[in-house]
C-alpha cells in the first residue's frame, strides 16, 4: 500500500505543483508580441511578470509590468558574442571569474544592453560595453 501511495504521489505531484500565472491582459500582450512562442513559463518578479520562452529557435525572456507594458526582452547569446569591452571589464575586475551566461537585452525604444552572469551576479553593460550596474541574479 505504501509503495502504491508513493508512486501515485510521484506521478501526481507535477499536476499539483503551483505555477505562476500572469493576468490575462499580460498573457494577451505577450501572445501578440511573440506569436508561436513555445516552452512558455511565467515567474513573478516583484511587481512585474517575467516569461521565459523559445521564439524562432532562440531562448528568450520578456518582462511585463502590471499594465502589460513590455519593459525588456532578453535573448540568450554565446559568451563570445558579448562586446570585447564587456569581457575586458570582467577580466580586469574579476580576473579568476568565468562568465557563465550572456544575454542581449532590448529595452523599449530599441536601446540595447548586455548582461554577463559572473559569480551569481548579473553585470549590465550598455551597447558599447560600458559598465552600468551589477545586480543579484
């Protein structure tokens, strides 16, 4: 009996796991901006909603505020695709660190930033590779 109960719990657990759901207005804005997106998962980020997804074979994320306005999109890129000034900054300030992940961030209006994850922190740079800020991952 105990074995059957454990098997049932193991199989049923994914159905009972609580997932973040975004309000319909935000989901609709996302679906309009990224039609055909797959592997969609939502997370709550303070007052905003972040959606992780695949779009045109690219791993991406987007952040929406409560009014369903897009705050930024993030596309995973190869570390080698970061501007040379970004990798130089990391090498100079964190000589033994390894960049674990990289992303290209597009802000409303089209401005580009880059993100480099180092030591569980996200380092944000502008389009030219100038350091802007570091934030916890």
